[in-house]
C-alpha cells in the first residue's frame, strides 16, 4: 500500500510500526525524503498538512485550529483538512490576499486557549465539536482523550461553558467521547451507530462467557450485538484470518450477532452501515445471555 494512503487510513498521524505493517520501511523513508510524509518526532509521522497549518497561521498572524491544530497535537483525525484551518482573534484585520486558500475563522479567543502556533487541546476539541460534522468531531475528541491531552471531566466542563451557539453539539460530543476508541475508523463507526434508535454500542467491552473471552470493537450488551471495524492492516494475514474465524464463530454460537464493516464502508458508505445497524436492532430485541453445557464449552474452546 502507498505510504500516504496508509497514513490517511491511520488518521493522518501514525507511529512507524503502524505504517510499516501496512507498507514497508523503504517506502516510508522514500516518502519522508520526498516530502509527502512529515516526521513529527522519533517514530511518529504525519501528513504534510501539519506544516501547511503552521505556515497558514503565521501568514495571517493567527493560530492553527480545528483539524489543523489536531494534527499539530499529534492526534488522528477522520480526514485531512481540505485547506489549513486557522483562527484569528476578533478585531484583527486580515487582507484577502493573505487569507486566500485558508479556512479562516474570526472568533473570540483567550490567551490561555492558545499555545505557540495553535489552539490548546481543549479549545481544539470544542472548536471541532462546534463547527465540524459529528463523526469528524467525535474522532478528534476520542483522539484527544486517547492521547491523554484532555480529560473526560475537563471536556464535559468545556462543553457546558462553551458559547450558546453550538453548545448542544459540544455536549453531545463530550458525552459520547471515549479514550477506548482505537482510531478514527472506530470513532466514525460509533458516530454512525449513535444515530440508530435503540442501539447502545460501547467500545472495547470484554465478553467473558463459558471460558471464552473477547474484546470486540463495539458491543451492545442488551441486544447481544457485536460490531467490528475490520482493518486489512490487522486482519489481512492467514494467521489473522484463522484467528478471526475462531473468534467470530465462538461469538455467533453463543448467541451474539456479529456485524463487520470495512474502512471503505465506514468512511465512504455510511448509509449502508446505518441500514445494517437498523436492521440488526429490528431483529434483536433484548436477549438473555446464552449458557452452554460443559461439553459445548469443551467443543468450542476458549478464545485466544
């Protein structure tokens, strides 16, 4: 796989180990030398839009914001910004020639809400929640929590005291955000599921039944539905295929409905994903936990 494509699938920012699992070290070195991939720190790489955000902010004497700030913080995002995203404080005049090619927002911003050339972590998450689509905003919030740059209580407080315009969106993102989401792929899948009535998916729930244990990506405990974000990078080998077969068979035999979605489904065909989830809910009222005999436990074995 092309290095830039691999990086985009990882959320625009990734460690070397994740990238080389999808491509190769030689291709990564070549991409860095060509400037199509930016080295953020030792073993950490990002899309070139990271530097574009810095340059754009400097050009208009503002601060990289929204997705541009998220990338500078080293967070994974749903998609790269089409144009650099920059905030300038109210009252600062920016000529049309200097702002050309920049997604510019003029907004009140306090000194303690910025750091160097970007908005601080909490402000970045709130700006994304106010202005971006819900799935993109949730991916940013999950990333901020996952990296430990914002805490859940802090995020909820920032949402509560955010400007009235957009506060409802901020509260929704803060309520659903979780550090347990592994990547934007899972975050966007959870955002789609959040709009399905009756579905209550939680990330990384441990299922422990009859000597079998598993930690699926998303689980509705009440309806016994498992939803997996299947990435070829981690499921594309023969060994992974065998492991997945054992795991999914064990879940189905214990009464779980397993739905699997690819990155392409989630990112490019959310309507298909939503329809599948809606059908799953219609066909899965509350289900009791299935208990098996000792003979069945031995026959099915325990999950790896």
